[in-house]
C-alpha cells in the first residue's frame, strides 16, 4: 500500500497581499522623500559637482545623501529598494536598500 504525499498549499496573491498589509510598518529614521516627484533642477545643484559624488559611501542614509547631493529629480520605490535619479547628460542614479541605506550608484545604462 502506497501512501500519498500531502499536497502543498501555495498561497494566492490575495493571501500574500493580506500578509504584506498586516505587517507593521517601520518608523522612518529620517525625513521622508518624495515618491515619483519631478522637481525643477537647479543649475548650481550640488549633485552637478563631481566632488559631491566622491563623498558618497556605501551604507549612507538617505538623509546623508540628500545633504551631499541635494534633492533628486525623481524618486521611485520598488519592492526591495528605492531609486533616486539626478538626470542630466550623464543620468546619475542611486539605489537604497530596504533599510534606506545607499547600496549602489552610477550612470544610467543607455
């Protein structure tokens, strides 16, 4: 007599969404940033200075980066990270991890 293995239950998208919405939200440790916000770019903005970019370090907070580079031109939140873009001829961008720490930065791929 053969025994059958128990069937695996795969959660539905609705169940996963309910779990995600029920999770407690972490309190922000720094000022909140704008979502999908496009702001006028200042020609004298600190992000246009190459020396400002040399001050960046992996693990910096959003607030520290904001103090060094100024307001980004665009902020986009993804599932596991947040991207700040400083658009100009080079198209610089930065990514922050789920803890709000700088994880990578560089030129946008074209």
